[in-house]
C-alpha cells in the first residue's frame, strides 16, 4: 500500500481503471544506441562497456541536472529527464564517447492498447506538434510484445488518423518529407521526436589511461580528442619552453577538451619547465640535430612522469612528413629514446583534415590564437638522423638539467588547473563598475550565449580570451577596462598578464 500513498500514483490507478493514457513523471526519454563495435563484443565485455557508459552518462548529466534517471540495458542506455532540459541533455549526450546515436522520444503508457488505437493516434499527434503541417509523411512502427495487431496494421491506422487530424499534405510511402517513427513495447508507446548523432567510440575509462603531450596547437588537441573518443582516459603533459602566456593558453584548451569530452573522469595536467633544457640544447647540440634531440628529451621526461602515474602509453600529434622531425627515420630515432608505447592518432592525416576536425570539436580558435613561444629553431634540420650521430650529440648534453626539469614538474587536477595558475602581478577587483568602465567579456562565445552579461550603464566588448592578447594593442590606453569571466580566475590571470605588459588601465569585474 505504501506505493499508492503519493498523489501521482493515485492518479495512475484512476486512469488505468478508466483505460486512459497514464501520464509519466518523466515523459521525455532519450534512448541511447551503442557504438556498433560494442555490440560485437563477448557478453562479459559488452556488459562491462555498457555499465561504464551508463556510469559516464549519469556522471555527466548530473552536473547539468540533478533530476535525471539513467538505466542501462543489454542493447541501450535510457535517460529520463524533464521536458525543459531536453536541449541541455542532448548537447551533453552528443559529447560522450561510446554513443552511436540518441533517440529523443515521448513515452506513454496505454492500458489495453489493442482496443485503444484512437488513443495511440492522439498521443502521436500530440507528440509531433506541427511537424506534419503541409508535409507528406509515412509512419514506421517497431513492435515488441503480444498484440492482436501487426506493425503494418498499426502503421495504416495511425497514418489515416494523422492525415485526418493534422494539416499534413498526404501520405507518401516512398519519398516522404517526414518519417513518423514509433515503437510499441507491450503497453508502452514511444514516439520518436528526433534523432541525434553521437560521438561514437568507446566509453571513457574502458581502455587503459594514456598521457598526451599537448602544446595547444591543432595537432596535439585533435590527437588528445581522438584518444578520449576511443575510450582512453587521457592525461595532459605540457612542456613549457618559456612564457606564462603559452602555459595559460594550453591549460585553457586542455580544460576545454576535458569539459567537453572527458568530464566523466578526473585526469591530471602536468607542466614540465623545459626552458633550461632548451638552453642546454642550444649550447651543446649541433643545430641540425636540435629538433630531434629536443623531442627525445621530451619523450624521456614524459615517460618518467607517466610511469609515476601508472600510465602505459604516450600520445603525440605527429603526422608523417609534416615537419622535419616527423620523417619516418626521425620518428624511429625519437621512439628509440624510450621503452614506452607511443600512439600517434594523426600519423597519416593531412593538415587541412586536422584543422577541419579541430574546428568541429571546438579547438580551432584556441589553436589559431595560441601564443608563440621560443623553442629550438634550426635553419638546416636533418630529415634523416642517424642514431650514432644523435647519441654523439647527446653525449654533450648535461642530463642533470633534464633531471631537474622532471623534478620540478607540477601535477594538477584538471578541474583545478585554472585555480592553480599563479598570477604575475596584483590586479584590482571591482564588484561594481563605474559608469565609464568598459567591460570586456572574455568568456568563450558558447558560454556568452548561454548566460549573456547585461549591464545598464556600461559598454560591453565581447573579446574571447583566446583573442585578447592579439587585440590588446587596439585598446584605448585612456579608457578603463574590466575583464569579466564566470568565476573570475581566468579574468584575473589575463588582467595580471596585461598589467605586466604595461596595461595599467585593466582590472577585473567580479560581481
């Protein structure tokens, strides 16, 4: 009897007695179809993959909306959510690895469905809204359970009913403008409202962890995305060759990648100070071999950091023949500097394909505006390094410099990466702007669209953080600027850096 104490359940009992459709607390449902490669796995492996996907979906969606229900099944994962959260849920699901597609459906319970075809028609019309207005359509039904009707009979009945009750132009079985997709499982009716493509790949965490060597450019961000998509929990390793601006930029894009595609799992961001290593290479190594030796030193450092974290493989954004250090010969020489497996997801991709994928996943703007750094530049780099010559050059190198760099590595949780960033100059923080203050909204355009900043008396300039340094020269030195972001940490870092560059008229706006 305890089940029937709630008002909602009392309504259910009453409606079932009347053979009327039962309203659901969560009428909106999302049916998540598995990435096809998951479905061909053995039973225990498939169960493990689906379980991990369900956990990942639940972890990510709970950050967006507490009022969601996630269930895992043999061939799918189902999510129930309030109607008003539909767009947010879809956006989040499309960025979770392991999902082939998402069906957005309305669910209705119709007792004695065999004798209530009119109710099926009405619920279908209700769910479709104006989607059939002036359109030629066809009805497709999938059915499971024991019924007195066939799927084809139900298709014809619903098609006739929709034609009568809506402003549809007609039925077209061969070239419809709209396909009405329904599923009937026992007494449950599912009306498919929309189909959304998923990311594909394997659920994050089902494969071993890796460490991606990330510089913030097109290649390293795309390669990191591809390993995350394949289910590899991806940590980030950054080699700072000089400059706080570059480190801030790389932290921002690493945080973006994690928030977008990997937030179901905690990962680390490792920063290795490599300025002294670069200086030692410039001093000791022949210019033709500087690039190859630098890469070998990075691989050695990354291997040690990875081993300390229990990570079994490194990831790089190298593509064959893209630059001098990426010929097959040089890549072989670089690989021989360590014993750890190195993955190169982009090894045969063209640069334009990499850039296009970067634009698709949202890292293009970061890469285009990534601050330059002072690295190793050779006017005549070797494209065919010989191991004997490389070892000869490395004998001149003082390895204590490399050991010091590794010892000074900083390991930070990715969700705390911006909070841990040290500023180089104190900046004033204002809770209330003066009338003549100009607010610079440095948030990502997507973030601005979700939560627009509105002030009555102040001019607001939308300049994303990744364009701020390139546009700083155009700022009016006589004006007063306040940088704004959601939490205040990023705006403080950028204001601090601008102040160090001589922009004393820049402060932070933190309501």
